[in-house]
C-alpha cells in the first residue's frame, strides 16, 4: 500500500503559538493555569496540556480570582475581555493574529457605518468571538440561500468578513451572491484571510487526484478538519475524519492501493505517524509526501512569555485588549 502525505498538513502558526502560550505559562507561572475553551480543537492536545496542569473551562466564573487565564486561539467576545478586566484576572490572549485581524476589519467597517455580514458557521467559537467583538449587530450567513434571506435593503451600505477556517474556495459562492445582491458592498481581500486554511485545502485537492481513499486526522469539532474531509467527498473519494489510528476501520482499506493522508490545522504530527503505524499492521506500507508549499510563517508570543522581553509577572494582565 502507498501512503501519500499532503504538504502542508497539520499545525498552523496560530495553533503552534496558542499551544506554546499554555506551555510557557505553565513553566513561568506554575500549574494550574486556566484556559477558556479548548485552546485548539484537538482532544489529544487538550489532554496533554491537562496532564501538564492546564485546566479547561467554558466560562470565566469557573476560574478562581487571581488565576492565570488564557483565551483560546479562536478569539473571544469583548464582553469576556471586559469581564476578565473587571475581575482583575491576569490574562494571556492566545487568539490567532489572523482572527484578531478579522475582528479589526469588522470594527472598521462598522465604524464607517456599514451593516456587517459574517460568512461563517453558527455556534463556532470564532464566530461567537467575532460577533461579540464588533459592537454592532452582525448578520451571519453560511450559504447562498442565507444571502437571499438577509433582511437588509439591497442598496444599504454593507460589508462582509469571513471565518478564518473557510478558504477562498469555500466563500466564493457566498461572496458572489452578496455582490449580485448588494449595490454598495465592501469586503477584505479574502486571499489573505488565512494562508493555512487555503494551503491545506489546495494540498488535499492535489492529494485526492493521486489517492483511492482519503484519511483526515483531526477532531470532530475541528471546523477546518471537517472541511478537508468534505473536499475529499466532493472529489469523489471515500473520505474519513479520524482522531488517531485507533479510529481506522480496516474495512475502508479493502481494494485500496493508495491512501491519501492529511491532518487539520489543530492535529499534531504524532497522530499522523500513529495512523501510519496502524496502516502498517494491515500490510507493507510505502510512505511518500506530495510536493507542496513549505510554510515559514511564525507568530510572536505575547511579551510576557518571550525570553527576549522582561515584564513583571504582576503586569501579565496588561495583555487584555
Ligand atoms: S487556521 Fe489560520 S486563523 Fe486559524 S489558528 Fe491557524 S493560522 Fe490562525
């Protein structure tokens, strides 16, 4: 059996930064540190950090006074930031800088008097964070049909922003519908919303052309991992999202000569290796990697956690925006 790995796959710069913020906080301030929401959507990552002393909570009122508090990579609503500030919680913000950029774009459009449309999925923490950041009503759309249902005049000044885990390809149809309907529409250059989402989706398309079966390593609640699997289905391939090798069903391998293997942006490489090891139990496996983009993007840590910047621990709360 051939196993072809997508390039790039797995961790993006925002996920690497968020995990490092938790690890360095534990090192610097000691356990426990409290993380609001899963730091990234991957059970293995969360469980490893729990073993190191991180405590994951859904609400700030579960965090004791004075405890080091970390916001997840998905971003939070302004009301959460205000609540943390009122309580004087020392906060480190692991919101991905590309998510923060979407928050700023949304606020700018609202400040210019435009009604804001967010292209994204209801209930996703990033969507809740962006909605709660802009300080004005946000109209959420996921599909072309949602655009037709928007209760806004066709000549109203409107603008759109998008959830970062949607790629240019995902949003193309909805943006076209917005352009067709609204005469005064503004939006960002979607090609620079999130390099990682676009790269992983392009790579999985290339992978599908070379494979008989697609396996995506990622958690069920990972939006970008689900999207990678859906692309496999769209390309006509049997496609499965698995958390690790233990979820591989040997029946999927019947008659398969080439397995395409990739991982969502929150899935660690060790889980990809675990899937390869599991595949080896079913026969000889030859592993190769597709040519693809080599990502070099890195995001800087908050100053409190950088070794090149000296900040007194009591000042840690200044990271609250
Ligand atoms: S997928 Fe993109 S926006 Fe989301 S954490 Fe990674 S780099 Fe940031």
